[in-house]
C-alpha cells in the first residue's frame, strides 16, 4: 500500500523576514515564524533552495487537522481573488 504524503511545517531560522515565492503562492515568514505547506509545495524547487542554505527548516509533518485547515484556507483564498 502506498504511503500518503503529508505536508510540512517550516520555520524561518533567519533574524530577518524571508519570502519564498512558491509556484502556488508566496510564503512570507517573520523571524522565527512558522507556516504549513502542502505535500506538493514541499517538493517545490524554490523551497529546496531555501532549505539548502538553511534560511528555513522543516519542523515536522503536518497533522491531519493542520492539513485540513490549510486546504480550507487555500481554497478560501482562491475563491476570494
């Protein structure tokens, strides 16, 4: 049985804000700020660059409730624009 891929929580490890221009949306993180990403966003090459230079780190996988909340938030954002 295939394993379900999960999203991740990322954290800004810099002492200044970081903006990550993902293909799906921009993610702006204040110093120490955290954000949920979908499983597809975790594979984004732009995020990979930020991870390699340690501008952001992966904190942990998202919980099912966090994933549902993120999906709802992203859907509402699409409908608002």
